[in-house]
C-alpha cells in the first residue's frame, strides 16, 4: 500500500505511520468503506421507499433513466465486479451491461430481489477484506487494480448513482417529500440536535434520515 497517501491521511489526524501498525491502517480503511457503503444503502432505501410503484418505474424526461433502471444497473455492476473478485475479472463474460439500461420486465419486488443479490456481492467482498486481500492485484476489464483501488472505484461509482437516484426521485415524486439531507432552513436546528453523533450526516449516518 502507498504509505505516502497514508502519511497525508494520518497527518490530518495527528499520527504517523510509524506509530500505527499496517493492520490498524488496513482496518481503518476497511471500516471507512463499510460505513460509507452502509450510508449509501440507507439513502437508496430511504429515497425509493417514498416512491409509488408507478414513480419507481417512471422516466422523468427524455434521455433520463428511471430510478428502477439505475437500480438494475447497480445490481448488474456489483454482481459482476464482486463475484469471485480475487480470481476473475470484474467485467464478467456473462454480463450484458447495455441491457441493464432497458426497462425491467418484472415487477418492483423482483427487481429489488435482483438488486439485493448484487448488493450482497459487495457486502461479502467488504467482509472478506483483510491484511492479505488488500495487498492483492485484481483486474477490471483487463486493467490491473489493487484491491483498494478497485473498491474505491466501486464506491465512487455507487456514490454517483445514489446521487442520480435522489434527483430522479425528487423529479417523479408527487406529494410531501421526507428530506434525506438537511432540509432548507433547518441547518441550525439540525446541528443543535445531532452535533457529535452520526445523525449529523443525515441519511448517511447510522441513525438515518429525519434525525
């Protein structure tokens, strides 16, 4: 692992890599990944929970995907990237990426079941991370990646599409919306209520939205 990057990170928290074991560094990173991914999942669930079935599949404008299509794409991507990730390329030969952007043939429940299976591939991969796996080199479309690089790439991709889901949900939803981030004009109250807790991160924190 590139200790130069860790030097910069540790300097920000008043430490240096001589005072922290490599195991501890790895665990800090793994825990951070796990927390970030959990926060993104909470945002996804909290957003689409507010959508009716019709809104979930609704296309808000020409050239814009529905929330369902983004969910389908994420499922396909995560399944491909994190199934047998240490021994096979992250772009599986049986993946058909272009079809991930087609309308889903089944109902909402079947799509969410498919998404859950892809999500579990990501969770299982995170759970497998340890001092050995983080030093290994894997491939995505034939390009070498360290495991931390591949995981960071995947989390960044996830974050991009979570943002899309949030925007699409607001575009298609009618009626009251439960804010997942700090509501307009509510910053001072939010800080007073949540200061020093994970709820300060709104839907990205452990306490979830509305806190």
